[in-house]
């Protein structure tokens, strides 16, 4: 990280403290982003973006205020921004009713360089992207192949008025792919995202990206001959990719303590299980956790944007709601430690409570055995589009494709399928979790006002439960 940027972050802390704030933290961040868009064998564009700045969060008279500066050049610029923020806090403190209180946190001084096996490079990115685009385009009946590989190199410096100084350097490498097939008036698309926190190995190891390109192109072609599903409430076996989005939407988001407390009700909703910690909300087979320490996931980090060290947090244990994801403020409300889940998209935003890597825990079932026990049901594969109500109670999520299960055998391929249910009923119906635990990359989770997009991991094993299945076309 640029030394001047760190020095200006340190100065913002000193000036804020000298000005009488109760608390202040500053995030100095630098990011280099390179991306490529390849469509039907043609490179549509190559983009390179460099960004740097500081975000200053402070408390004066018990009220938060925030400001950010892109490419700050002088202490005077920082001083003026701090002064405006302090004035804002004093102004809004007149109508503030809640008392400000932060859960105690350790002072940490540390530098962390996340491991990279193969340095991200644009030429290699284009090479792998072109290979994947060709694989998709060469499949039968494919009319459109889109591949969007990208990487970021990131440096984040956190400093606060309590004495912490934390520098984290890491890279993310991701590839988004879409295969679209068409025949006789019917169009089918299958997409997938691969990648993680690390170097080029996140998409190149074991030909991960190329294998996924082959799988989605083959499936898109096959879906042209697939049948639609009639509406049916039945046993479903969901694969880990689909479970990742299900976990994200109806377990992860309602586990964010600010949502539970109704602090984002106006733009994102609440949580149906508010006030139910210690109560049963699902079957004994349901175990849920959030774990920022899972290496190589997009939600892997050692310290969050409050300087809290990360750890695995149990959210649901054997069907009983145990905890929520907490920051230093909500930790005081719930009388529990912060969980290391405060994150912002970048220095331009205040951090919010966000998932890191929220997952359903692994089970001990062989997936084939889970399927064999189903007399009539469905195998649901790969995430697509969610639709969830304000309290994460009623949910519907479309899948990339599904297959009928008849007498323990996987039979007909089904297209345009959505899966629906209510959270408590579905959770209670879960009677088996597979031993095929997988973490998937999520690159576009939105939350907040103004909206913040966040990357993270979500995961789980195959799970079996009861839900309503139908095709939308």
C-alpha cells in the first residue's frame, strides 16, 4: 500500500481524537481491477481500473458520521472532511435517543499477506477465458457464449482510535460464464461462476473453469429437449450449488443482527425469527454457520472492517437458533461477542453486517443413498434467481435445471423450474444432509442504502426436504 495513504489514515485518527470524538476508525484501500468480456469468440473489451481512498467513520456526541475521500493528497483535505463529519454528528445527535455503546475489542497491530500460488495476469486471464468461450461455442445448438473473467489486487489498511493497525493484502480471481442454446423457438441459458480468494489457481486448478464451461454448454443444449414440470409439492434433493443460494437468502440474510433489529426494514426487510434465539426453527439435521476463516472462499478474511478478528460462528445447531452475525454495537444489544462480519464494498461506504461464508453444515449421507430413498420427487441443481419476502419467510428460487426422481432413480430432465416454500416448514422437513459439502462463490449480494454490492462465499452439502416445484413457462 502507498505509504502516504496510510499516513493520511493515521492523521485522520489523530485529528479526530484531538477534536474530541468518542471513537474513530479509518479504512485506507487500494484496488487494481482487470476484466475481460469475451462473446462468441470475440474480445468485446478489456478494462483496467485503479482506485484508492480512505473512509472515515467517527462518533461524536453518541452519533455516527461517515465520509470518504478518493485519492486524498494532503492532511488539510483530511482535516476538512473530519470537521464536516463532526459537525454532522453534533447536528443529528440532537434527536438521537439510543445510547452509543461498542463491545470491547482487542488492539491488534498486524500485516497479513494472503497466499497466492500463481500471480493474476491479464494475458493468462484472456487465455483461459478464450478457451472457455471456445468450449461453450463448440457445443451443439449454442447460439451465444459469454465469458467474463476478472481479478482484483487489494490492499486494505484499518486503523482506529483504540490503537489497532491492520494491513491485509489479497487477490480475488473470478470467471462468470453463460451458455445460451436455441432450437425451434425455444431458448435455454445456463450460467456459472468459478473463482475465489487467491491467484490464477482459483480458476485454473484441475481445469476448473474449462470443465465448468463444458458442463454448462452441454446442459444448455440438453435443456432444449427437456420437459416443463407440473406443480407438485414433493420431496426434493438439492445439490450444493443450489443450496448455496438457498442458504444465502433464507438463512444468511435473516441472521444479520441489524436486519433482525429492524434497522434496514425500509429497504431490505427484517427477519421472521426475531426474538427466537434458543428456539427450534428447523429439524435436528439443520446446522448453519458463518465462517470467514474458510481459505480461498471469497468470504475469507482475518479481520473485518471494525478490526474484529474472525472466527466460525454457529447460527443454528440441530435446528435450534443460536446466534446472529454481530457487529460491535449489536453485540452489546444481544450481550454477545461481535462475530467479525462488518464489511463495506470499499472505502466509499460505511461497513454493514454482511455474510462472509454462510453455510449449511456437512452431513454423513451419500448423495446416491439420499436419492434412492425417494419414491417420487426431484433433483434440484444449481442456483439461478431468488425471490424472497421482506422477512425471509416465503421464498422461491429458480434452478438451472431439475430432474425427476422416480423409485429412487433420476429420470426426466426438467426446464424452467422454480422451487418454493416457507422457511420454517422447509427447515422442519429436512431429513438428510449429504457428505458433499461445497463452498460456492457469490459475487453480487446487495444490501444497504446506498446499495452496496458484496462478494462472499456460501455453501453446504446436498440436502433433502419437501418443497413445491413447478415450471414457469
